[in-house]
């Protein structure tokens, strides 16, 4: 097939408002589409920059947005497919376009003529006539131009462009190494006795995986639906050590050298430090905080250390109890890292008389989704309805988001199961944001991706409570973009909300997974059809803050490590990176992994996921989300059964109006104050986490 015929039939070149048939996208479509759309967008930018008329919204921002929207969508789809249905052909096509997209993005950021047009618009009478949202978009564009090196000259300008291209390539290689190292490891078990303690569902999946490879036995992998149950339930201590070590050394010098991320980490830290220096900042953290709610690295470090100090007494009690229990009841006089999850699960079972696996049959996928959709309807007044739109994999489903009048607001794609060729973890990304273009409304489309255990033996998937929380978390991100009332993509949630506030809507949604009325609606036992018994719910909530002190210290450890390696004026060797991590652990951690542990080498959030100098955002936004949910608690209504209804209609409406629907049309701090009537307080987070005594 010729390149011309490919272009004519290319789904990635469809109009911006049209639906894309993901199943029809082929690797051969990606590079022709990207090249064509880059050329179109370049031409529009050059025309806007050379426009002889005085700049206004229409002849500057709007004319560039038309082709930019199509380019963004095509590249987003390519990236999504590369993450969820990765093949050698798709990876090659995606990687071939990475330097093209990086070079184009750098070219835009360094376009002095375009920058001057934006400056002229900001200084003109036309700016005063713009809506506050459009003024914010212009202001953010000017900020981003400066942070993209537009004011650099000569050699510094060339160096910046080279730096940006290299960062994109190294980050992609880091991600590929983690995926390949995870997919490339497996352990065939031929003695069934070694699987003692594992849930039946995990054993059945391992058996099925071995059979599919024409092997006799049970195949274990490092994918989370297998790895976590092994660590929590396998009675064979040597098996736990083997799997723990494989997971802890992924993509490092301790594993397959073909996937070693040591050099990628060193390169990225050096490139980030160079970028910061070029742009006049002392370090990469200072550069990144230009676009955050937090003001400075010292402020972030102070926040994290304050949180660690508040969590430490609880964490010390947690660990002392665990060590005592492990010695007395499990014969583990020395508690090793690969014993922690196993001993913790046994302690929780003894103390609260239930296990995750006892809960799992209640959380059948169809009922969890029905309950989630009901919560979304109650909170936001919208319905999710399955539709026949083609998806990228048989596991994926597409839902329409409908308002009270049945009008479509956007679409949500859900892809919930782990599989080879799919990036681990859970996330939400978007194909396009809401945009009103003349009389046409381009509706948003978001993808919600998880890595839960797939159905097997003809039964529907069953989730753990933690997986239910993950699903609710990601649905909060999805609603943030799908329920936007902002008509300009430049002020969409994912484009303009500060990174350390973007987790507010997601973490907020997690709270509903602990409400009795909600939890009942999420459950229907796979065999009996019964809802979760109240007695089991009471055990679950009693255990809600089990080891929350240790969990908080763990998050602080990751966040401090991230901030400290990014407050250097230069790059670091991998040994210095590991030394920094050791120093952080000595400061805040109570659990110290073995010397061969290589956590940074698979820390994709930092080195491939955009969270570099930003991992603190999870705890920062958790303060916001806990305080936001506290508003619902303050207006909750007591129910006859002794529970509470937290869905106060006015509070739901204000949350939608002031937090969700406004996207990034104003600073996140202003949105929070508009909803809460004050600045955020740490009190609700400490209370929800069980780190303070309640009155």
C-alpha cells in the first residue's frame, strides 16, 4: 500500500469532532499522520505569527487551536495504544515519531514570533475584552513560553532544543525497560505445595498461564494481580523472597542487563539539571514549582517532614506490633522485607477477623461498576451508558456520559485487566478535551486504565477492596475532564490545573468506598448474590487505618527522595542516587530494604510519567481532597440504620460547580476557596488517616 493510500484511509486523520475507530489504527498509520498534522500545525503557527493585523483571540489562539487539536488527538491515541496494546511494530512506529513530536514541541516553545504575538495580545485593549478564562490561557501561554526557553539565544537555544529531544527519548526508553523487564520474568512452579496459602483465583490464573504456554505447572509473573497475592499470602518464604527480589530489581543492574535503567536515570537527572540552568533556575525542582501550588522546594520539604513527624509515632507502634506478632505467631524472629506484606495480612486477619480474599467475591465487577455509576449519578447528575463504539482491545468498553436530558457530554473508555504488552499501574488520559468551535461542540473523551485480574473459568472478574478504591480514584480523574464546562482546551483540567492539585478529584472519590450505603451498592456475592454483611463492613472500616503510619512514611520517603534528587545543581551518578535514597530512609523510614533493592529503576512516575519533582503532589492533594470531603461529612444526614448520607444536594452541586466543572479556568487555590470558603487545613487528612485522636 502506498503512503498516499495509507493517508487517505488513516483513522488518525479524521476530523477533530469525529469518533476514531481504535481497532482500525495500524502502526503504519502513525508516522504519516503525525508528519502531516505537524506540517499543518506548523503552517498555522507561521501564518498566525506573521499575521499583519493586531492580535486577537480569533487570529492568534483560535487559528492555531484547529490543527493543534487534531495533532494532539492523533498523538494521544498513538501513545495510548502504545501503553495498552504494545507490540514491536507499534513501539517502533511510536518511537519513530517521538523525536518528531519532541522537535515540534520545542520549536513551538522557542518560536519568538509567536511569543511576541502573545505578548502583544496581552498588552493590547483586546486582552481586556477577553473572558477571565481566555485571559488565563494567554497568561499561561506566556509563562509556558518562558519556561520553554523562548528567550534563550544562540548556543543556549540549540542546547535547550537538543535537551528536550533527549529527555523524551530517554523517558520512553525507561518506560520500555520497565515494561519489558516485567513482561520478561516468570517463574514456573511444578510443586503445587509451594503455592500453599495463595487464593484459588490466583492459582487458577497461574495454571491457565502455564497451559497457554504449553507448560505443565503454574506460572507466576510480576504483574500486580499475581505479585501482590504472592507477597501477601504465599506461605513458602523462599518463594516470597524469589518473587520479591525479581520485582525489586526490575530494570536494574541486579536484573537482566538489557533492561538496566541506571544510565537512563543518570541521563535524565543530568538533562533536567541542564534544562533548569538554561532557564535560569538553580535546580529542576525550582523550575517545576513555577507551575505548582507549592511555592518552593523548602516549603515542600517542610510539609513532608511535618507529615512524617506526625505519622512517626503511629508508624513505630505499627512496626512494633507487627514484629511481635510475627515472632509469636509466625515463627519469624527476624522480619525481612519479603515478610512484611505476609505478616501484615496475617495480623490484620487475626485482629479484624477477615481477609481481602474473603471480601473479593462480594466485589463482582458488574456490581462494582453499577455502584460506581450510581455514585457518579448522585454526585454529578450524569449517567454512564455502554455504547457500541469500537475499542482498542476486546477487554475495553466505551461508555457515553449523559446529562439529565440524555444529551451526551463525552465518552469514557475503560480497560481494567492486566495483560502482557500493557503498561502496569492505573491512570487516566484523554483523547481530547471539551472545545466549542463555532456552533460545534467537541466533546471530551477519556481513557481509564487499570490492571486488575481478568475473568477466568467463565466467571466475571472479582476485585479486592483496594482495587475498588483504585477504580474510584481513577474515575475522579475521568470526571474532572468529562464534566468540564470550559469550552477552551487551554484551560482544560489536564492542561491547566496545577500538578499538585490534579489529584484532588481522584483522591476525593476514594472516600465513598468507606461509606456503608455506597459499599452495599457495590457488592453482590458471586455465588449467593448477597450484599456485603454489615458485620464484615464493620471489620473493614475498623481496619481502615491499619498501618496508616507506615504507609504515610512510605509515601513521604518517595516524595523526599524525589525532591532531593531534583534539588541538585547537576546530575547524579546512580550510586549517588542510591545514596540519597539511603539517606532519606535513615531520616524517615522504619523499614529498610536490602542493599540489592533497586526501587528507583522502576519508578516510572518520576522518570517516565511526569512526576519528577512532583511526587509530593499525592500527599499535598490528599490534604485538599480530605478537607473537601470533610464538607460532605459536615452536611451528612443521619439515617435510621445509624449510618449517614453524605450526598447533600447543595454540597454536591457546589463541588461540581467550583472544583470539577471549572477545570483549569482559574488557579486551584481559588477553586478550593470557592468551594470550602477558606484555605485548606491538614486536620481532615490526619483524622481520616487515624493519625490524631478523635474527640
